[in-house]
C-alpha cells in the first residue's frame, strides 16, 4: 500500500449500552470510508452519502482537524496537495459515533501519511482530547466491545471478546446534539442510582462474556441517564419497550440518542423491526431501521 494513496475504513459504534455510561462502546457493521491521495483540487474534500450536503469541504472538516492536530503534536505538516474522497453510511448526529469515526479516520490517516510510530493507545488519547468520547472512539478504532477507564490523566481501553449478536438500530427523523443531551442530565445522582448502574454493568459484561443473551434485558437497565433524556426523544422509550416485547434480548438508547439500539437473534429481526417502527409511528415519528452485525473489526486501512 502506498502511503500517498490509501483508504481508511471506520465503523459506527453504540455507547453506554444502558448502564455503561461513558465507559462501554460497541462497534457496529456500518462503515464510513475515506480515500486519501495527492491530487490538488478546488476543494480538499469530496463527500457522498450521509451528510454530503452538510459537512464542510475545507480544513474545518473534523477528519482534517484530527489529522492536523496529530501533525502539529509531532512537529510535522500535512501535504498541501492532499485530497480526500469520503463516502459516509453512518448517519450524523444520531448517537452512532459519526464524530468519533471522523476523528479516528483522521488520526489513522495522519499516522499512515506521516509514517509515525505511534500505538493505537496513543492515537486514542488524541481522539478523546479532540472528540471527547472514549467509548465511541475506542470501539471504532479497536472493534468489538470496548471498556474505557481512566488512570491519572490517561484513558485506558480494553477490548473484550464477545459472542456474536445481531443489532437493530432505529434512527428517528429528528436530531439531538450530544451537548443538548448532556444538559438534560442532573448535576448529582443518588448513591442508590450509582450502585444500581455499577451492579448492572457487571451483569452486562458477564452476559457478553458468557453469551447468555437471554439475560440482557435485565443487565441493560439504567438509572442515571436514559430517564432524563427520554422527554427530549419522542418515541424512543416506546420503541425500546416495543423491541423487548417483540423478542429482542435488550434495548436502550444508542449513546445519548436520538437513535435506539436493540440486541437480538437474527430470527427475531423482522418482528422487532415492525414493532419498533410502529412504536415510533404511534408517536408521530418516522425512523430508519438498520439491521447490523456487531463488528469484531475496528478501523483499518486498505
């Protein structure tokens, strides 16, 4: 592969998974690609697919900003003749890690372009600094289920091997920014709520380890963020309940929303899809549905 002509592939991700607030991320089989080459054109970027009409085509694009931050940190400059062709399938502002995907894409590209000897752990520190969400960035870069922690001032990332499971994602026809979703949260929570979530995160990781997904609904219960966000997300709570009633193992908001994600057996996908769509329509909301595999692969270059 040529350092001056290559393609970066980055997956979508879902974070929190119910109780794992800001510390669990799961990679999904929905991909953005960006091809980097040396070819001076009128615009730095060409973008097709999701967000094509909204995303900037200049150096303010998040992919380039991530590249530039890494280049500056190591005292190098990006080539002026760089051109980047993007095709996006991850919906923007949907709770599916589109921002993290852009940051990880840029960082992997800069590492390759500038021939830097940097580990994925070091790249993830940059990703969290720029994008702010280690759960999405970790899952995007490493693939699979990722547990995020912090030691001193450095984030830690542990990739966990899990049994395969199918995901159904519903993306409603409205947006909610992460900033707005954060504002909905209280400044303080009760000890009982913290204890509840800690115990359920333990259960959740155990379920993923053992593959006993029939226990997932209980493990995915949460008391510290979803209940505060539901009033901002028409149809989300109803869709989550409908997914479980229709046979999903468990369901929750995807990250801060507005999307929701259900984990299920492939044999239940049609029934769950119908139930989720009907639940949203009952609240006057249209939603796009994506049936996805969990991605055991993280970002890669071809």
